[in-house]
C-alpha cells in the first residue's frame, strides 16, 4: 500500500504533462484554464484529478497517516483538501460564479497543503533528512504563493509556479514516505 502514493503522484505528473501538451496554452494559464479550454480537456482533467485524488486519499488513510501516527487535525485537513480537489476538478474555471467557486476551493486546498507540511516539520518525529526536504519543499510552496500574490510578472508564468507548488508538495509526501 506504501507505493500507492507514488503511483498516484506519477499519474498526476503524467496528467500535468499530457494536459499541457495536448491542449496547449500560454505559460500564464493555470492547469485549470488548460482544462477549461475545451469540453474534452475538461472531462479528461476532471476524471484524472478524481482518480489521482482518490488514489492519494486511499494511500494517505491506509498507509501514510497510520504509519506516521498523524493527528486528527492532519486527517481532517487532508479530507478537506481532498474534497476541495475533487469539487474544483468538476467546476470549470470559466468566468463568473464558477471561477469564484473554483478558485476559492483551490486556494483553500493550497493553504491547507502548506499548513499540513508545516505540521509534518514541527510535530512529527521524522529524520533530519526528511525534515530538511520538507523545509525546502514547503519553502518553495510558500515562495510560489508569495510570487503570484505580490509580484506582477509572475502571473505571466503561472503554470510554472503552479507546477513548482504541486511538485514540491508531491516531493514532500514522497520524502516522508520513503525516507522517514
């Protein structure tokens, strides 16, 4: 069951590459905007995010959380994050209320992912190596959010920043799984 997380993450990376190559857009477009670019892209994206989300959820609740003896707070935070991911996957990032709903879910998810990484750094008895990786990956996540929030030119590279954020989170989970 330990390898289910790796499978979910590799599948997500395949999804990121395929989505951005098949339905090309500009570097300023998020993964969600790539997905919203056509009905086929949206359906592919929603299905892939749901599959990856479910695989990661099963991994987290069957192996990761019990093995690392994580708290109810972490468990609930991951449940909320998973719900946000699946709901956002099925709400296209198109102008209007859907855009607001989609972005609200994504930002809740992003903040929780950073906080959950912080929890792993501070409260879980992981090795120095894992904590170092977590500090580095969480720093990358925070920097990407700060750049996008406060630096105007970063919006031209939103896709890159989003991928750095997501891959950093994935590397955090992999480090905690395989190096603990």
